[in-house]
């Protein structure tokens, strides 16, 4: 009787384990989401006046927008000149020392802008700035 030798060669397929790669991608995604700075806009577009001495301010600021008609907005809602003191005071209570930036339209009456700046100062703001284009 003849003997047949049955030899099996192990099939070694090259396989890439994707689990660690997916874990790393999710960790990077979480890192970028957490470190992203969210800038809160005023919710209304104003035409800012120009100034030669303008400079960039901190991204964490309380933004107030004043339209050419004298309306005051914060966070997309109208608060009016009379509401500036209460809103800025409440926001400063959450984050003391936060600067206040007033984005007044170029056609806004000076009296309205002064009233908004004054109300922000009376609310306890240490730094009140006017936003301009350079």
C-alpha cells in the first residue's frame, strides 16, 4: 500500500486590525471638538466705523451690537439700552473680568453709543471697547 502524505500548509493571510485606528480617530475628533473656541456673535450685522489704532481683543468677550436705529442686541436678541446693565451684570456674574465689546454701526448716534458704554460700566465691566475696522 502506498502511503499518501497529506501536508496542509497553514493559510496565513495578512490582516489589519482597524480597532486601534478607529479608537485613535475618535480620540482626535473629541480633542478637536473640546479645544474649539466657540465665538458668540451678536446676532446682527453692523457696519463698523474705521480706526487706524484698532487691535485684536480676547475671543472671550461680551459682544453688544448697536444698530443705526439705536437698537441694542446681545446674542441675537434685542435687549435695548435699558437692558444692557442687567444683561452685562448677569454675564459678568458668571465670568468676572470679561471684557465688553460694543459693535456700534457707523451711523449710530453718539449719544446711544455713550449710553450703552455707560450702562456696561455701571454693570461692573472693567474693560469696555468699541469694535472698529482697521
